[in-house]
């Protein structure tokens, strides 16, 4: 059996995120995050929504969850978010364990894209938003190394695209070449790796 390099087990990174979410104090839900215009609660809502959308994209179960543009509304959490987010993160990881998730075409955020690209996009979302959540809530963060590698690869390619600042990423923040891979990925995503939450 040959190992298919286009697949990635999202389970380890999903578990990192679930632990970060568990560590969020309710008193911090209104705090700012490195994502412009998103408080912690909006970021958690975004993570819940994207987990559902990319779970369904992996299953090729296309419809309302995969058609909605992430920019259409500011996401928020519901009252059961502490149970819902780990649940949908687990379902997301499980859906992407199916080899067929990585082949053919699918859709997420209203955009049609190849399965293997969608898998890389969701790895990037989980890695970068994990960093956002950890920074905003003062938690330690060590992303899954395999997911980080995939995220960095996607971001490095997108950084070369002439119209990228009009898309899902902000302008690249320069980071030294010898900086840790996570810092370089964060910079490529349009964030400052030195971002710290405002003093309380």
C-alpha cells in the first residue's frame, strides 16, 4: 500500500483546538483576538461553523452548510458551544480520514475546490485560528507539526498570488527567515506573531 501524501490526519490538531476551547474562561469571551473584528466568542463561533462546513465538504454533503460565505455574517456561539465545538471538531477529523474526501471536487464557503485543496485549507484554518485563540486567551500553543507543515505550504503559495490581499488573508507581515515555522506561518496569514492581548 502506498502512502498518499495528500492526506493528513486532522485529529491531532482538532484535539489541540478542543483543549484550547476547554481552557477558555467565560469572562474572556468578549476579549479581542488577533482576527480583526472578532472577539473570542466570534472566533469560537467561526471555528464551530467552519468545522461543520468542512466536515460536510469532506463527506461531499453539499448544501446550506457548504454554500454560506464566511464573510456573510459575524459568527457567534450558542449556549451549548462547549459541547458542540469539540463534537464537530471530532466529526471533522473523522470525515477527513476517508480517502475519498481528498479526491474529486467539493465546496466550502460557497467556493468549489478540489478535495485535497479543501483539506489543506481546513488544516490552515485550524492551525492559524488555534494560534489566534491561544494568544487571545493567554494559553500555550503547540500545533500538530504535520498540520502546521500543510498550513505553511498553503500560505506560502497564497503569498505569491498577486490578488491575495483581497482574499481571506491580510497583507503578509514580514518575519525573519530563521523564525520558528509557526511564526512564519502566522506572518504569511497576515498576522503579527508578536501580538499579545491587551492588559486587563
